[in-house]
């Protein structure tokens, strides 16, 4: 009977620990998927990309500390080149 109580107490404590771990995981996922947080992160990334692109155009080169920042500069420059190309094409066809 004593072994049953020990194993029951052990089982209950394991269940409590698992519940706490699951709650922490759910909280973490909720924060990662929160639209307001995602929008704020996107805003920060866009501002950083604009700043990095301006620095690149002034001759500072691409950011070396974070490859995703360098990629964002290239994407922004490519998008700008595409828009300029489309506008030029539209003007030429007039």
C-alpha cells in the first residue's frame, strides 16, 4: 500500500510538471503568433531594411553581421528596380 501511495504521488507530480511545461509552451506559441507582435516585428524589419539600403546607397556596403539584413537590402533594391522598370515601360508605351 505504501508503494501505491508513493507511485501515485510521483505520478501526480509528473502530471503537474507536464501541465506546467505545456502551459509554458502554449504561452510561448501564443506570443510568437500574436498578430500585434508580428506586425511590430515586421515594422522594425522594414525600418531596418530602409536604413540599411540608404547606408548601402551611400557606399557603406551590405550589413555583414546579419545575412537576413543583407538579403532584405537586396530585396528592397530589386523591388525598387522593378517598379522603376515598370514605370519606364509604361512611359515608353504611351
